[in-house]
């Protein structure tokens, strides 16, 4: 009898705990009149075309819970990003080091930068970048949704990964001339036929998918695809745009299985080759992306998992500020100059916020989630697609997905050579210096070693 009891206790000790998952969703649609796209030349919210959401998953493995969040906003930056992670971590009973928040970067959507907001509040420009009261309300809604979901997770027995080609959506926005310099910037809506006719350029053409299952029942779907999500924008019509529409199409086709979509490293990728800005193109682009998502779902292969299958790793990096924003006195002068248009002063505040944090030694975390057959990298800023391709090359033969647009403080993050080629993305909208490539490559090597 004692021998039988010993065998039972050993078997119980060796039985792996199950992986568990909870999904959540909250409405983060701004009120009419709200600034959109951090007031970067975009009209304030005049109508709600479709609602915006924050959605994600809480994963319960062998260690602390891990939370992944995707938000239909332009960007969440600096101490604002820290605040989201802190509040969500409290709601999920975990630590902020186990929470990552990413935006999908729609332009008919708000943005949040608590650091820049404080600077603006002190200079008589409160609510110019975003509506302070709404930001608190939105985060409270997300925290409540996380707290409710985390109380009732579901067991996950399998994880499936798949990928598929997306046809005629992504194209590189930087068209180089014979001299190696940027001759055209192919924006999200490109009306010049000659520019649209240029080759597609460097992109990651595949959408990647991770799905979670309880036996034969799907529990949740995560997808990753690198492109700017704009079809048309700027007239005040709040919208999740074609990526939100594609996500909705797939949820309907999968009979309501929660679908969380992340934008990949899309800083230099748009739909500009395939979009002239006509409104009828939005559902066309959405259908093309949804078709790729469906093909990735159909190609996915399941692997059994348990709590020990989940691994979480982080590496902190110091992003070098661009030379143009190191002169904080110049930025402060611009900010205080009431003769300047709001857009100039708002930009100065955002530049100053990032510059001050960099000077104070702020480190930005890069995260890696490994779960069964999948490796998912979580990165900051408006990252060039080359970083996504580089991460995949570091793990050849393994499924590697990337979510960018984490901490949006640095803005665009180019490659070293891109800063010498000209073009919009490596001009003033990038707050990082060319040596940022060395910093991020080294960080990726540490994560993916």
C-alpha cells in the first residue's frame, strides 16, 4: 500500500500543470472632438465610422501571468506606455515586466504620451495632444476587462502556428533611385500612378498566425502582419481602418473566436502601391488581408502544450536619441513660443519628452514570448521591416512573429544605411540616431540566442 501511495505521489508531482488563457476586449473609442494621430495634421474626431478596441490575452504558465495587448490607436508612448503596463499588470495580478502593449497605428485614432502631456500641461496646452479625462477612462475600461477575464481563464491543450502570403497589400514606401537615395516616398495613399508602378520593394509578404485550442475547440487567434494600416484618413472619421475590418471579417468567419491582431515592423511599409486613396479600396485591402489570415489558419499545425511550454524573456536597451533632439534648450524655446502653430509646439513636446528620458538613462524593454512552436518578438517604435526579417533569420526553421509599435516614444526607427538615403521616415519624425541599428540587432541576438 505504501508503494502504491509513493507511485501515486510521484505521478502527481510529474503531471504538468495546464496552460491557461483568458481573452479580454474593451472599447477605447474617443469622443467627438478628440485630437487624432497626436494632432499631426489630422482633423479632430468628427464622426465614429467604426469603434476602436483594446484587446488581448492573459497567459497563465508556470511563472507570472503574461499579458499581450493590441490597441486601435496611433501610438502609446514613453511614460504613457509605462502607465498602461503598470495598470494592466495590477489588474492581471502580475508585474509590468510581464506586460507588453502595442498599437495598430491607425491614423484616424488617438495617441497617448503621458510624458509629452505633462510638458504641454505645464505650458498651457492641456488637451491639445489628447483628452486627459478620456485617456484615464479608456485605461480604466481596459483594466476592468483584464481583471474580469483573468478571473475565468480557459485551459489550452494545443497551440497551432501557420503563415500565408498576403497578395497586393504591402509595399515598401521608400523607392530608391539609381544613386541609392530615396526618389519617391510611397505613402499609404499614393495618387501618382508612376510611383505606384514602382516595384513592391522589401516587405515581409506573409501574415503569421498563432491559435490556442482546448482539444478541438479554438479559444483565441493572434495574427501578425507588417504594413501601415491606412487606406484613407485625416478627415475626422474615427476608424480601425482595413486591418480592423479584416480582423472583424475573420471573427465572423470563425463564429466569434476572439481575434487579436498585431502590426509588425511596418515603419517603411504601406499599401501605397495598391492604394490610390479611393474609399472603395478599404474593403478591398481588408478582404485581401482577411484571405491571408484565413489561409494561415487553414495551414496551421497544432502542437500539445502545458504550463511549462511558456517562456518569457526581456532585454533592456538604451535607444540613442537623434542629434536634432539632443538640444533640449531649442525644443523648450519652440514649445514656449506661442506664435508657433500648435503642430510645431506639439512636436517639440514629444521630441523633448523622448530626449529627456533618454538623457536620464531610460531603457526600453524588448520582449520574447516562446510558447510551444512559436517565438514572438515584441519591439518598440515604428520599426523598419528589416528588423523583422533579421529576427526571422536568427531563428531559421522556427516560426518567428514580430509585434512592433510597442513604446511609441522613439517614433520611426530606421536602419543605419536608411539615415543616409534621405526620405521622410529617417528625417525629423525619427527620434533615434543611426546607431540604433547596432543597439537593436544586439538586443535581438540576446533575445533569440
